C-alpha cells in the first residue's frame, strides 16, 4: 500500500485474526509468520486456552490470506473461537479481543459480529480496553444493514461492502455528509470490496467479513507508516485516504 510516496507492506505489524483458526500450510500464507491459540468456554463460563489453532473450516484462513494480500509482511496471530460450523459466542469474541490486545497486537480483525444488543456492553468494554492499549479493532458490519456488535460500537472501525466496489478502492461514510437519520448504520463506517479472494477467483466466503480483512491489511500498512503515532491518528489517516461514497457504487 502506498502512503506519502512510499510503499508499505505491514512489516513489523501484528494482526490478530479472531476467527475459525488458520491453516499455516495454505500456500497463500507461504513465508508469513503465524502463531496463535484457541479459546473455549467451559460450562461454568471459564475460558480455556490451547495451542491448537488449526482451521477446520477455511474461513479464518481466507481472512488471513486477504490481509496478507494487502500487507504481505505482517505477522498473523490466529485466535480460534469458532468451531467447524463457524459457531461462536459474544463471550468468546470478548475473550479473543482481550487476549489479542494483552498480547500486544496492533490490529485486531473480527470478520464476524452479533446482533445481540445484550452483549454490546461486554464487547464495548473489551474494545475500549483494546483501544486504550493502542490496538485498532476492525469488525464486519451486518450484511443487511442491521445493528451488529462490535462493528456498531464507537471504539470500533466498522466495515461494510458492496458488489460494485472495486477491490483497490475504499470509502468512508463521514457522519457530517452521511447523517445516521438518512444513512442508518452505514454512517461512520468504511466500505470496500469483499467479493473476490486473493487468487482472483470467487470463493465461498464473501461480504463484509472479507471487506474487513482487506481493510485490516491497509490498516496494518498505515500502522507501519505511522508507527510512532497514536492509534486514533492511524484511523484519521485512513479516513483521509478514503474516497467519498457516491450513487455510482449503488447508494442513491
């Protein structure tokens, strides 16, 4: 990713993929440093952590590959909170966020979310702690425009997508130009491509989750470029670089 005339690759930046795990043998991740853990919850609600973060579904691996396609020199931390059917919970999401920022991760990718407003406060507390520690949290918006957490929390960078959005471009719905009364949950969100995998072929995973991964890659590049700046300044730079949405991408 080019920024101020220099090309950045995410070198020295760690990105957490809180998802279904990562297959370290996937050819798209060749040469990429990948470490991680799995989190499970017991019947009493206690979190258990193990070192087996192998992906039994493929979703987390595709997310990691999309990030690496934009930022090839990042270090991936795979935090497995989903089973082979992509089932998880808000409590596991919160545990994933907490272990990520306590591990020193700079960019946290959640290509998932929950519509459960009852868990919003739990997730907000975790995202707030992550931001206070210097992490940037990106999360996928609801595919139908409904509320989703943590994407709709003020501490989080929410990401949506549209089929007509080119892969090389991204947009920002500035609240000053796109007020919530008219634009709903797109206000204050980013929008980018989420419909094509890194090998140029359409695959089984698409939508705002993939868009979040692509934007996480760009965020990692900016984090490298602005390594001595606060996380808020990185987000401001992302907003400055983003294009302004127009009816030509499907929003009239």
